[in-house]
């Protein structure tokens, strides 16, 4: 009988030299960069943490569902000028809700990382790059949806 308590938390495939990013900073990337940026950073971080494969695919699926929700909302509103500011807020809310779910699947391995006593990696380089590139890509995608 295998006891859950005695199972190793950190798998052998985790490289201890590769440091993950803080979960809370992922929320900033998602808020400013959108669902795409949040999903990319969560996917990369889950790999750094050694999150199991099934949970990593849940992270990707959450991002795809969030992006589909944003696209559906934009398609339904169809570019109404008065609702643009409300849509921007709603897109941010969806991105944050997605990253919260994605952070939940990373949290057990993040706690295991914290027990190692190592510092987190800085997101000051990758974070702003993802915010700018993914925000532009998402805006272009949504503009394409509105024109169709």
C-alpha cells in the first residue's frame, strides 16, 4: 500500500538549478498582457516547477478556454464603441480568473520549491516582453474577430 505522505514531492526530472517565477508575478503578466501572456508564463513556470503532465495540459486548456471566452464576447458585442471600456475590463477579469486557476495547479510544486530555500527567478525581462508581444497579438486577434 502506497501512502501519499511518503511519496516524493519533487520528481527526479526537476532541475534544481532552474528557478521558477513567483506565482503572484504571473498574475501581473496576465492582467497587463491578457490570457495568452498569462498562459505562456504559467506553462513555462509549470515546467520549471516540475508540475505533472496532466496539470500542465489543464493549464493550457484553461488558457484556450479563456481566450475562446474573450473572442466570443468580442464577437457578440461586435465592436460597439460604447462598450469598449467595459470589454477591456472584462478581458482583464477573464485573464486574471484564468491565471488564478493556472496558479492553483502550480501551487503544490511551488510550495515544494519554497521548502528548498532557493530564491525565485526574476521576471523583469520575460514578463514585459510577454506583456507587450501578447497584448498586441491579442488585440490584433480581437480586431480581426470584430471585422469578421
